[in-house]
């Protein structure tokens, strides 16, 4: 059960925002200035980047040093699981799109690779 104070639920609250993982990955290579982050992350607005940086900073995942944002040790420890999730997404994004299309067109969920229950 995922209680209110469950570690998985608490963690997902922090990294479950669309841009949180993207910012963590962007900072995984090196510290970046705000403008560099904005350029590197396509499609994020100033407001959303500011909110995301504040959320990550407030949760101890990054700090601002000399005008650059960089991951803390805690933030760097998140890189391996986030990269694994990104690899899974790359491998299965076609399956997800296909399943979504099947659901919308066919009216039911068909998951590629799954065998229907008898």
C-alpha cells in the first residue's frame, strides 16, 4: 500500500513532474547556468524551469553555485535510475504509442507482446 509517507510515493512526488527528470539529466554532465539549461531543454518555459529548479533545490537534489546549477550528491545518485528509465522509454516508446492508438481506435487496451487472458 502507498501510504502518504511511503518512500516511493514521496520520491515520485519529487521526480514525477515532467521536467524534473529532464533537468536532472541535463545537469548530469556538468553544472549549467539558467540560460544554458533553457537552451538545452527544448520546450520548457521560463516559468516552468524556475519552478522545477526551485522544487529540485528544495528537495536537496541541486544547488546554485556561482550562478550555475549543479546536482548535489543526492541528485547525482538519482542519475542511474533516471538513465535506466530513459533507456526503458527509448526501447518501449513505440509500444506505448501503439497501445495508446489501439486503445483510442479500438475502444480497448491492447498491449503489444501481452497474451490475452483466457
